[in-house]
């Protein structure tokens, strides 16, 4: 009996039974749960990479919760960039030695990243002010 997955010898044309089935493409996100993907989006400094991967992945395309966390993590990173690239240079020029608002904002964003990792690890969907609303709208647009 000839099987669809049988292969044949190039020299003699004989059937080679037991040949492996055609291989399926390997999914690098196969072992990642939605909870883990959501947590990875909040890793300080590099969570934006996980957010972009999650948003581009077919696996999480229809999971609104994971997409929400990916967008919120991405927008939180944008807030950090605004502080780093816009506010910090301004406050460096002022030379205020005791209290710099940009340093306080960096600490606040770091705290929010850690807070969101904890909330997400408990599978709680917490929407941050302003950023959360943007993430809700972005996740709803499919």
C-alpha cells in the first residue's frame, strides 16, 4: 500500500516507507502562554521588543487582553522615551542640583513597570490613566 507521505529513492525509484511527514513550520511562540506574553511586555527598557513581537504574532492576534498589555507596555516605553529625550535635556540645562523632575518621572515609570508586572502576573487587567485608555482603543482596533 502506498502512503501519501512515502518518499522514493532518487537512484532506483524504490519506495522508502516510514519517511517522516512533511515538516510544519516551527512557531517560536508555541510555548508562551498569554500570561507570560503579557508580563514580557512590561520588562523595563526592553519590553517594547516583546510588545512588538506579540502584536505581530498570529498566535495573539485575537487575544484582546494580551494585545491590551502589549499596547500599554509599548505606550509606557514611549512615555519613558519622552522623559529621556525631551525632559531630561531641558532639566540638565537648568542645573537644579537637589530635585529634578525628570529623575522623579524616571523612578515613577520604573515603579509603574514593576507594578504592572505584578498585576499582570496575577492575571489582573489594570488600565493605567491615559496610557490605558489609548491601549484599550488600540487593542479594540483589529
